[in-house]
C-alpha cells in the first residue's frame, strides 16, 4: 500500500495542533493530509483523516463534516483502486484551443 510522506507530515501537524487545542489549525492540516493521501490512494492516512475529522466535528469545528465526507469518499476510491487524476493528467487530457 502506498504511503504519502506529505500526508504523514500533515497528519503529525494535525495531531500536534489538536493536542494544543488549536482545532482550526488541525482542520487545515488534516485537509492538506487528505489531499495528499487521496492523490496516491494512501488508505492508512485517509482513515486517520476520517478519525481526526470526526473528533473535530465533535468539537464543532467548521468544515469538519465536509472534511470527513471528502476523506471517506477518497478512502472508498482508494479501496476500489480509483483515484482522481493528477494536475498533470488533467492538463494532458484538456482539449487544445482552436486557432
């Protein structure tokens, strides 16, 4: 299973922020972790983001539910072997402009 070093780093930041009671900072780090993990299908990181988002939602942190939904959907995609296209793949897939 692939691991995202960026997601791991952001998850550490989120855990540290939560321990300090800085829930908004934790939410932002968890969003970055979810994004990095979703790009390569890092199931472990996405599972942790879901757990963090659930804790944030319990503390009434804004956007925590959206984060949880995004992470759960990304986790399902990772388990099914699908992932969103990368920025490079999206650029390659664009139709060229007509002259």
